[in-house]
C-alpha cells in the first residue's frame, strides 16, 4: 500500500485513500459498483473516474469532478483517449499516464505529490490513483482524487 505524506494527512487525498481501502475489505481491488457517492460527498468535486481500455493501457475520462473541471477544463471536453504507448492518434498525457499505468499494472494505488504534468501543463498537485475492477479480475476503472496548489 502507499504512505500518505504528513502534509497530506487529513486532506481529501487521505480521505479518498481511506474510502478506497474501506471498499477493499473482501477483495482486491474493489469493484466500481462498490462506490457510493452518498458516502463521499466532500470528495465528489475532486474525484475522477477513468476507463482503462485494452492493452497497451489506454485511458478515457468517464467522470470528472467539478473542482477538477474548473481547474482543467480541457479534461471535460470529450478528449480522445490517452495512451500509455506512443501513438500519434492520442495526445500526450504526461505524468497522469505513468501513474494510471502503474495503478493498472500493479493493481495497487499510486500517489503522485509534486509538480505534475497534466496534458501540456505543469501544476503543483497531489494525485491518488486507485484501481477498480468490473469483472473481479481486470482493472477497468481508475478511481482518482486530485488536489491542486502548494502544500
């Protein structure tokens, strides 16, 4: 599992990680259907759900919380899928590709904390990416929480 840096203890990232862990009581990773939005109202604006498409990992944003969409409007405009493989049909994803690929392949949460590249911008952020499954085996969704700013 991951260690939350002291500066993020008690933050939305810490809360999202605790929530994901609470879903993981019986199986690992939990299923997308286990997410209950009514249980995490404080997190909803900072949560993103991303589909994991077939190999090599490609990613398509399914749901983007309002706080994220306000800060990164390009993510909510029906972008083409992001790809972990260099392919001219897909725009470069930056650090988000690396983090989501690791969460998918390792089937474990990944935490990024620092200045991250999202699309063509470098931003101070904390990003938690947690794998979720559909059929009980293959990672199909990444449950993410993003926080922006200097920490």
